[in-house]
């Protein structure tokens, strides 16, 4: 099961958990806190994260989302577990239960308002212009709950409302507050694009040279076994026995010296102790 509480987020559980309507597809709702009204001519200072955290656990508990996200610092606070409804959108009696209409309905409030002056001294007109620190972690956690990386009513690009109750009830994915039925808010105005998961680093085809000091009598390693097999394959088999192929010993030294001589090394250059140049040419498979 995915994590009920987002890893790394401040856990500020406000209680009052309630189930979602799981017959609907999984959703996330994107908000901005919009706690001050500013303009390009008169920007205002961003409200501190701790102020909003205190608000959602105090006087504003009745409007608390699941997640408060600071896109400038990458901080998070979480007020409800993922499988509970939260309370950040209007939910009228008799209609679709907006706060619950999904296997999960994860609501995120980004700490932002248009033309806020951030701690870095810059003024930001749109959320997606901010550093968006922590967005990858937030996106991945929401996705782990089965929320598709899609905007069924379009990726928000302005403060215009676009609402369709049928789409809301039948399609999973991300919705702006401006797209939720029964609501009149027009935020978030913009939202960062989805980020592809980071690709794991590719494993090298050949084993990197482990260093001269690695090759000491009695060293046991799958690297030595792989080297043993390669020395046999290139016709440098001076082993007395195939036993203990993964342990460095006299047979390895004799066989590696033969490989060095095959490469043209002489005298101390063919002492049977691997060096980086001869090792790279042996093409020992990565283990």
C-alpha cells in the first residue's frame, strides 16, 4: 500500500478523518493559498510557511487540504492521510461530493499568490515560474495513489474556470480548483508540468578496474571469478585447477602475467598484477 503520509512532510494530523467515495476514479486538486491580493505594480511579501501551517491546524482547520506545499523551500505539511477526504473545496448538499469523489481526492495548497515577493527577492506572477522545489516528490507520491498524470479538463494556464461535472465524476487525474464542480474559485492559474521519473544509472558493460591493492592473496570476489573466466577465454589459462576461481592466488598471477605478455608487456610490466590499461583490454564482464 502507498504511504498514507507523504515521506518528508511535517505530519500535522488534524483528525476528523472520513472515507472517500471509492467508486469514482482517483484525483488530485491543485490550489494556491492566495492569501494576499497583489499586483504587478504593488507586489506583496510571501506569507511564511509556518503561518499557513498554523492556520490550517487552527482557525482554518475547516478548510484544510491534505498537503501544504512551499514551492520556494520544498517544505510540506500534511493535515489528513491520503485515504481521507479533506475540506479545501465547497461541497454542496445533494450534489457530487467534491471532497470525496474518488478512490482518493488529494488536495494540495501551494503557498503562492500572483505577484508575491519571495525570499529570494524576486516577484513571481505565476506558480510555475517559481523554483517548484519538491514538485518531483509531491508528484511521485500522488501518482503512487493511482492518480493519473493527466489533466482531464486541461492543464491550467490562466485564472479562467472550466467545469464539467460529468468529466469530474468519470475521469481520474489532476484538476485545478477552477475545474471542480460547485466551486467558484479560479485558481491555481498555472501548475508545474509533470516530470518523468529519473532513469537509474546504467550499469557498465565491463567491470571497472578495482585498483592494484584489490589483488592480494586470499581475496575472494565475483570480480576475480569473472577475470578468471576471461583469462581462460583469451588463451591465458595457467591455472592448476578450476577450483576456487573466485579467490586470488598464484594461478591468477601466472595467468594474468601471460595476458600482459600477450599485450606486449615485458619484464616488470608482466608481473601478473593487473593494472588499469591491461584490465580495460581484458573486458571483464560487470558483476
